[in-house]
């Protein structure tokens, strides 16, 4: 009877073990599965945040490039406006020169006609008139005076005719020089229009790229928000599963200890050893990570373009500047070629300035816009030979006596090519820079 009761007790314990084990195993499986989902969600959230960060960085770079191009475009537009004003002023000078030339021609023709009339009166009437004039003299002094008068009239006519011819030629040369400068400005205007078109195209593409980044960012942020919400749900589900597993483990342990205490308390229930799967809910995981604030959107402002002006006193190496000016004069008469770099076979204005300085071991930027901001700022009233005179889209080297040497335009010398031009401010001077 006692043996039969013992067998029944063992059977109950074994059956209760088989019944309790599935109840405990199910919550633990759910916890493991939920943890895997949480980890997967974390990886997706991290990937989404990295994608957002990457897109924001690319957008900032594109915005910085667009800002740089926009500044370059604004500077070019300022140059174009200055050049247009110079061209209007130059056209006024040409119009005035044409007027002066017509007047000089008219004065020359009038003087010539007047001189011919006097010659005709004095000589073409025959020798009688001349001798009668001499014969009518009342004294030797009167004779000399009359002869001198005739000679003076002739000399005056010849002198005035020479002066009018000289004036006409000077005005003609001035008109030719003004037209040459106008042609140079027109070439620069074409180059600037081309640069403007290119910069506007680049800026349009960059703005389109930035707009595309905005669209991608919006989509990436939406995906990141969805992933974060999913992570939050998974974390809450994990906490719930762990709490459920803990409660069922405690209940199973209580049931096991209650069943065994009626017979014996020598051994603890096996359910206690399996209930340690989760002592604490995962507090950190429920937050699911946080998206990064985009507080870096503001861009830093560039330093101001204030430039230190040179002191009135001449530098100790002023002779170096004169050497640069003299070197530039050695190439007068050579060709102008846009984009060229050869002082003998063809070069443009900024290339000319760069190559002349290069022969003295001085580094100068290649473009005229960069040359206008490099080196040291000098007042126009204090510039010395060797200084770089900067105009709208053009540069030259000052050689003294209010004159520059420069690669002017593509017309044959002396209208174009490498030549000297005076005055140095024949158009608006935007800056004077010193590199030596």
C-alpha cells in the first residue's frame, strides 16, 4: 500500500513537470524572438539616422558650393555693370572725338582755302601788284615793313595750316585709340556674358541638386521616424514579454513549491532554476534611440573683405617693381590670345601679369578676379611701377607716368596685342595690388 502511494506521487511530479515546462518555455521563446526584432529595428534606426546625416552633410556641401558660385556670380555682375558704365563713357569720348575731328578737318580746309585766296591775291594777280606794293613805299623802312608784312602773312598761313593738320592728326589718333579701347571692352563684355551664362547654369543645377537633397531628406526622415516608432513598439513588446515570462515563472515556481511542500521540502523545484531568464526589464531599449538635432544648418559667415592699405612711404624694394615693369615692356607688340600662356606666341591679360611676375619667382593667381584680391592692397594715388592695376574683367602692369602695359585684345598691334595704354584709369580702376 505504501509502495503504491509512492509510485502515484512520482507519477504526479513527472506529469506536473511536463505540464509546467511548456508554459514556461513559451514566454522565453517570445522574449528571444522579440529581442531579435528589437535588435533588427535598432540596426534599421541607426542606418536611417546615418542616411539622414549623410544627406544633410551632402546638402550642406552643395549649399556651400552654391553660395560660393552665387558670390562669384554677384561679383561678376558688379564687374559687368562697371564695364557697361565704362563702355558708355568710352562711347561718349568717341563721339566727342568724332566731333572734334570733323571740326579739325573743317578748320584745316578753311585755313587752306584762306591761304590759297591770299596767295592768289598776292601772286596770281601778277608781279605788278607785288611791285606796286613795294613802289608805293614812302621810305626804306616802309618798304621793309611791307615786305616783312607779306612774309609774315605767308608764314602765318603756313604755321596755321601746319597746326590744323597737326590737330587733325592728333584727334584722328585719339579716335583710333578710343575705338581700340572700345573694342577691348566689347571683347571683355562677350567673355563676361559667357561666364555669366556658365555661372547661372551651374547655380541652377546646384539649386536643383539641393532641392533633390531636400526631397531625399524628407523621405529619409520619414523612414527614420517609422523605424523609430517600430523600435519603440518592439521595445514595449519586449518589456511586456519579459514581464509576462517573469510572472509565469514566479507562478510556476510557486505552484511547484506548493505541490512539493505537501510531501517533502528537501529539493527545490526545477522551475526556480529556469526562472532567471530576466531579472530586469530592458530600460534603455524602450527609448529606441533618438534622432539627432539638425542644429548645424546655419552656415558661418565669411570673413570681411577689409584690406590693409599700404603706407605712403615707398617700399625698400621699389626697384623690384621697376624691373617687373621693364620686363613687361620687352614684350610689347606680341599677340593677344584668350587663355594663352606664351609671352611670345600669344597670351591674355591675366596670363601676362602672371608670367611676368613668374620670371622674378613671384607667384600670382591665373585669373583676373583672383589677382584682384591677392597680394597687398595699394591706393591708386600711391601705386608704383610693377603694381597690378585691376579693372572689370581686365588687369595690367603699371609702368609709371600714368601708363600701363597689358595684353589688351585680339586686334593686331597697335590696336590690340601687348601694348601700353595711358591714362591708367582709361576705365574704372577697381583695385591696385602689389605682389613684389
